[in-house]
C-alpha cells in the first residue's frame, strides 16, 4: 500500500490560512494597528521612563496595611459576586440544557412550552452578559454610593449571564445517555442532573467557575476606577498621585491572587478527578 507523498489537507489548510490573512489585514488597518511604533526611539524612551517609575515597589507599613485591607475587600467582592452569579446561572443554565427535557424522550410529547422557556432564558442571559460590568457598576454606584456593594452586584449580574450560558453548553455537550436513561426510568430532572450529567461535567464546571472568579478579581481593577472599592480604587488613587511604587505593589498583589486562583483550580480538578 503506497503512502501519499503529500498530505491531502495541505491545500485546503493553505487556502483557509490565506483567506484568514486577507480578512485580517484590512481589519488591522482599520484599527490602525502599527506594532513597529513600539520600537521607535522616542516611544522606547517614554516606555522606559514609565516603567522606571514603578521601581522600587512601595513597602511602607502604612501603605501595606491599606493594601492588605483593599486585598481582603477585593477578594470579598469577587467571591460574593461569583456566588451571586452562580445563583443566577444555575437555574438558567439548567433551563438551557435540553438533555434534561422530558419532552424530548419520545413522540407524542408537546415540547413547545419548554422551547419557549429556553428562548426566554437565552434572552435573559444575553441581556445579563451583554451589558459590561463597568456599566452596571456605574449604575449601582449611583444607587448604593461608593463601596464594594456596587461591585458585587455588577459582577453577579454580568458573570451570571456568562456562567449560565457556559454551564448550559457544558452540560449539553456532556454524555447525555445516563441522564436520558434516568429520565426514561421515571427519575426527576434533579436526580438526572446529579447522577447523569454532573459526574462527567463537574471538572469542567468547577474549572470554569474558578476561572471566572479569577476574572472577577481582575475586573475589580476597572470597577475600582468608578468607585466600586477594593484594589482597583487604591490603584486609581496611586495613579492619580503618580506614585508608581504603590502601583507596582498593587500589581504584584494582583499577580499573587491570579497565581493563587490557578493553584486552587488545579487542586479542585485533582480532587474531582
């Protein structure tokens, strides 16, 4: 049996690559993306002065006490926001999961109410995640005033839409045969979820939830600039005072939090394996 001298998929791959480049090039021109400007002498000098202003990091005891308090506030805001997001996402994600629909088990069952309910849930999730958390934060700051409450609600609403959509997709893409067998045997939807779908999808669900918690920690930086509290508000104050050392310490704290979130995700995945 002769082995083909060339991969038959080479030409299609090359064609798709060229087509992608042809589409990408005008988009880069429209966005005025000019990476060569980074290496111009004046720009390199400006970036060097800017980065140099961050050294050395601030280590004064008074500032470290403020940094610790802001870190705890950021963790509390991110955790409470994700908890609220999960409360919103779980029921909406379950509604989107067609694997748990009893109307799909066989002929003669009217499935149009379930379809309408899924369409409504999909629309709610689109609205929740379609509005950026910064916009929600601006709204809630006007209602609750400065502080973490606005950040918690902004994160909960936006990330609830994201988590609900992804939860539904993860459950829908999992092996549905165990859940279908349970439903056909007369089991309820919750039992089919816990014993049919979750065993195969738990790792991915937990990993994505922890990743979104990590994103919530980072998002607090942006929301802090509009008064939502936490490390972001402290960063805003440091940048306005042109104190690069304090900003460097805050950025280092964010890096530690991201690494901790990554370690937590890995630990939970191993425990669920």
